[in-house]
């Protein structure tokens, strides 16, 4: 099965707040479910959430969620659907990733005018050559670091 078709496959399961283990902010899928690090859960009431996933240690057939998620997804004994989370889901459901993407984009935008003004624009006779030439490099490195951080966070969220 390809990664794309795996992310589109919705699986229906009941939810409960009762299990041998309940982890805050996490859904524990029934034993024997496909191992995934993150899932998009579509609640009985239409709410969707990106949640870290694990497997139940006991033999229950419903997914275990803490009380706050139980209420948000439709209540006790409701049926929900879930599928494996993708990097697009991380961008969609995690606001901090959008902020990181914005910072990376703004850093790239700042790099372009800095490079133009440093290399093409006029320089003051008192400006050290190193200072004028280093500005776009510093911003370029900052852009690369911002993109690397964004990639690392998204990859960690998707793969666990």
C-alpha cells in the first residue's frame, strides 16, 4: 500500500474513556490496529483532530481517549473514524507549524532585498566590506535553519 492511499483510508472505531491506560491528549487504538504515530480523528459530531496514537495494552475493542477528547469527539460509546496523519495534516491542524512556515517565508523574503542592496546597491565609504557582504549570507543561513527546523518538526509529528 502506498503512503498516499494509506493516508486516505478511514477506519471506523468506537471510543471510550475507560481502559487500563489513558494518556492525556492521545488516542490509544484497539490492539491489532495498524501502528501509526499520528492520526486524524473525525468525531461523531464532525470535529476533526490530529492526535498522537498508540495501541491499547488491554483487549478492549474501542479506542481509549481521555475525558476532554471523549467529549470533543462525540461522547462515550460514540463511533469515530481515523486515518494515518500526513505532513499536510500537521500543517492544517497544528497552528505552531503555520507560524514556523511564516517565519521561514519572511526570512526568505528578507534575504532577497538584503542581497540586492548589499551587492547591487550603494555602500557608504565607512561601511566595512565584510558587514555589507555578510548580511545576505546571515539571512540565507537563517532561512535554511528555519526550514530545517520546520521540516524536522513536521517529520517528527508524522513519524513519531
